[in-house]
């Protein structure tokens, strides 16, 4: 007690506003449940650690000893509620956890026994922590401690803690009600004598004769097919075509086969442009009776649009991706430990498993030290700083995943819930990792679902900055100095070969380094499976049940077709050529690789914007082989006999004097002024686009007419350099204008900000723009607020890795859902030659990895397999 009393004055009492880490160690995933020693929480700093890490060599505290409260917890089954009979009696009847009628929570099934003690831990001669004194702390002994100690300990024990703020104890699903159509009350009704047969076999599309997916127009009784999908599936489009042909006067339709006595369950839709979606029609019963349809006794015979949409968007390829229905064999051990879903964090879990669980051995070597946390220099940081230190938290996560140190026994089945699956002593909840990576990002700091591809790039950028500033904490394994950055493993450059159509002069441009190859899916090159093939016939004959029979055939696109699309020559209509006195001439551009990285991450653009400006998933399978060769896509650089653009025409360096302004075409100037614009603004527009292109100038006017200097006289000499682009931007204007034209829904300033943020990478910029459409202006403002810090980061100069271009597939991330900001992510990784599925906390051997359905593919260059880079 004397040692405790001496240190009592240094104890602090935590307030609700203090950060208290009382549920896990900041350096490891040890928790009060993990071992009999639990964790110790400092009574001054409120930081939890294991005994050995209570002090570190780099601890900024000068004290040689400190007071801690030890927290130990053990979970035991409740005596009266865990037998088979009671479990059966508590079958869930509601989709919820911890709510009446819902699933039982752990609190319903288990009791938690907690024990506490007050501990004095000091530094030994070699700097290691050792326990100097320890006394039990409970109701009987509490009053024997100094008041400052007991108050501090109680405040920590009963504090909500950092982890609890991120957890929810209950959740329920809630649907938004469909709006009532404003056209229902005064809907025109055509007295044409049309009556609808009560026999469903008589119903058919009046345009195509189709007998499925039929919609009745409530105004004139026309029966037409539902909407047609891009691949030819879906309905005949007859109902929508009829609405348009009738002058858009009759917007309301109901799906035949969904009408029952409960009229509110009928599937109603409005084609009106200002509604264009599911609606409620209060007078539906009366409208149907006018067409001879008596709802009494009618039964539902087809799926509603909502049911089909859920099936299409939420469960398209769901069974294949999660391997539902397969009898998977659970596994556990080094590199085979799942991650707890923190609430819409499956995108993060999938990326973390792909990078840090052993699939990339270089990162396991750097971050997953087999010597344990006490000997890892990346964790040589004060406990008060550890929870916010990215390198420390990556090391914490990687060690836990790659070592299997916290794994419990593998469950008996991947399909049946096992009590050990929720045992807190074996669960990895990467809260601190999530916070350190995403706390300063407009999207990743939220609890909403995010795009895994965008998260991968953000994580690499954060790691690069942290690694470049790590100093002595990060050394190469060979001892030659600072190690390579993580992004170096994935980095590649591309070479653009541009040919001027005016004189065939050729210009080679090398892109900034990128870490992810984003491929568009050429839908025009998709093919449907041949139903006459023996394999297809056999598969159909093995189907069981109506649900299987209703599954439609999904078109397939060859992976090579996606690569050919990326490599195909494209035309840039308004390319500015410095060697032609900065005039505009079309250019033909073709892209090839400059180098082949050690790991190539390929992102498939499976989502497009629909007519309603909402992203939708492209239903297509990608035929991806597990071994690929990219040798034919390697750039060659300038060749003998080619006319190469002069060096001074590259435009990469700022000219010492402003280029000569293009002459303004008087006819074009007159056309613009006839539209009502000021002469100065029209001159600026024409000079910004080459002097004579009226259409391009008009686009420039609409974009810049709110600029404060739009109507100001031009600078002396007629230079319009300031009009072409903001002087502070270092984005390649060729890339900017190409994206503006190709994407068609973003302004040049928005594209310019994205291109600048993505270091000039066009595909990454496009992905970033689509990922931030909900609040694009806010996202751009957030980028600008952090651009100064990012621009001050030193850039690595080490030459990029290169090889023969042959790759093996080692990992993939699949997405289930209608867009990347919702749904669910699952990872499949190759471990010792076998595919393993990582579905958050469920880890099992994969029987049929969903290679055709994946969103992201990780390839490893064949010549590096078994030969990791020693610099890591």
C-alpha cells in the first residue's frame, strides 16, 4: 500500500469528455477477456495496455513508475437460459438484435464476471516494465485505498470508453413509405370499353406478345411489358413505349399479378418525369373495377418490382460471392483470422485482409513482426500517442492477422452460429485502425458504407506519408537506410503515345505513378452462354425449385476484352500542340505500361450512372484467368523513324514568357456576341479554346461567366492564360478536358480538383468524382483544406519495379449491392495454394471463389512469388 499511496497524488479522475481506453491495449488486440491478466489502464493518462507495454523506450513520460487499474473479464453461460429447449423457444420473429422478438444478444445468453486490482508498474534497469505491487480492488477493499486512487479507478471502470461510442446494441430495418401519386385523383380515364380478363393466362403485352412482367395502364387499359435492360433482359418495354406514344398523358400503371384484396400491396408505378418511381394510388380499387377487375379473392402470382430489385441489386451474385449453400470448412490460425464488422466496415475489413494477413509478404515482414509487439520498432511510441499513430495501428492489426495470436478454435461449421464466434477473447475489432486511417477523410470518418477501391488508394497515400516521416522507426530489412514505401509495391506508370493528325508528329507522355488499374467493362463485347452446350444443359437439369428456374442468364465479358478496351487508340479532338504555335489539332492517343509492378491491383468499373443519375450495377460476369500475361501492353518509347515533338514543346515546365495568344476569329466573336455576351468575355472564351471554335467557346462561357474578371479588359498583349485555367492548378488540362467531355456531368473545375488530388491519374479522378456525387462541392472543399499538408510531403524517388508482365491471381474483393456506397464486401485470398473466403469474422476454405463476379483483383508478378523484396 505504501507504493500506491506515494503515487496517489498523480491520479486523475476521468470526465465524460476524456478519451478513456479501457477495452483493449493500444498496441495489441489484448482485451480484458484475452488472458487472466487482462489489461492495465494508467490512472493518469487513461490509456490501456498489457503489462509489458505499460512503458516503451520512447515514452515521453519521465516517471519511473505509475499507478494502473487492472481490468479482467470472463464470459460464462447463464445458468437458466442456455439449454436447447429455451433456445428453440426464443426463435427470432423480428429482424433486430436486442429488441423484443428479435435475435438474442450476448447479454441474454452470458454473464460477465469482472475483477479489478490496483497495480504499481515501474521501469526496470533495461527499460522493461515490471509489476512492483498489486492489490485487489473490490467493494470490500475499496475504502482502504486513498480517495484519489479509488475515484480515479471508479471513473475508468465505469467510463463508456472509446469503443462503446462506436457500437450499437440494437438495430432494426425501416423502409421509407412510397409517395402518393399526385396524378391519382384526377387521372384521365378513357371510356373505350376495354375489360381485362380475370384469367392470367389471357394477359399478354399488346406490342410484343410477351406474357411475363406485364403492366396495366390505368387510364386506357393498355397492357404492356416492363422495362428492358441493357443486355436485352427484363420486359419488352411495351408499357413505357405506350406511355410515350400516347403523349405522356397516362402515367400510372399497375403490375398484373400483384393485385390482391389488400390493395396497398399492389405494385404501382408512375412514368411521369417528376415522379418516375413506385407510388401509392389510393383510388386503385375503383380504377380497376372500371376495367372489370374485382380485387376480392385475387391472389398474388408474380414478384413485385421491389422484390425483384432487392433480388437484383442486393442478391445478384450474392450466393456465388458468399458461397451461400456450400458446406464450407471453417479455418483458423496465422493469416486466417476474421475481423469484426464495426457497422458498414466490410469494405475496410476486405482491404485490410488483402494487404496485411500474409497475401503480401512484404507488408507482413514490415508490419506483422513475428517477434511480437515488444520488439517492433514501429510500436516504439508513447502510449498516449499510440492510438492515433498510423504505423503503430497498422502494425497492431497486421501482427494480429498474420500471427494468429488471438485466434480461437475453428468453428465446427461456417453455416451454424458457434458460441466461440462471439467470444470477445478471440474477436478483432479494428476501431483504432479505422480511426487513424479515416479520421481526416470526408467519407471514411463516417459510419457509412464506402467504396473499397477508393479506400485502398486512400490507405496507401496515408501509409506513404507516415512511412516517409517515420525516421528511425522504419528501417529497411537490409539495413541500407529507410525502407521503400508501401505504394512502391503496387506502383506503375503508363506511357501515352499521341499522334498529331495535322502533321503526324508524335509525342510521348509518361503518367504519374498509379497504384490501381481501373478497367471499363465493354458491354458491347459481352456474350450469353450457349444453352446447347453440354455443361449448360447439365447445370439446368440439376436446378431445383422455381426460384432456380427463374434465374436469368448473365452475359460474360472476357478479361482480355477489358484490357483491349483500356489499350485501344482514342481520339482527342481538341488537343493543343505547342509545336503548332499552341493551336488545336486532333490527336490519336494509345496507352501502354512503362513498368510492371510487383503487385497489380485491377479495379473493374462495375457501376454506371443511369438515366436518373443514380449509379447502378452492370450485371455481367468477367471471365478472368488465374494466370495472365500483359507483355503485349508494354510501352516501347520512341522508335526509329518516328517524328518526335521537340523537347521544348512538352509543356511540362513553366515557360519564362507567356505564349503568343491565338488570333481571335472575328466571325466567331460576332456569333458569341449575338448571343448577348460582353465582347471581353467572348474574347477570353475564344482565346482559351484556340481562337475560332464557337462551340468550345460557348462551353467555356457557360463555365466561366460568373468569374469576377469575365468582363474585364484583357491583359496587355491579349494573353488569356488566366482564362484557360486557374494559375494555382497543376493538373494536366488535356486530361481535364478529356474527362469533362467523356463524363459529361462534371464541370472543368470539379474535374481539375479531382485530377490534382489523384496526381494526374484520369481513371482514379473519375472514380473519385463518382464516389463523391452526393456532396461533391463539400468533398472538394475538404481536399483544398488539406492540400497544403499533402503537397509538403516528400515524394519517393526510387525507380519502380519491373518484370516480365506475367501475373498470378492471389486475391479478390467482391461487392454485393446496387452501388459501392451500400451492400456488402467479401474478400477471397489464396493461402498456400487454396482459396479462402473472408466474410468479416467468418473465415473458411472456399469451394468456388467468385472470380467472375469480383470488383477488385490482386495479381502478383510470377517472377516474385516466393522471393519477397528484402527492403521491406
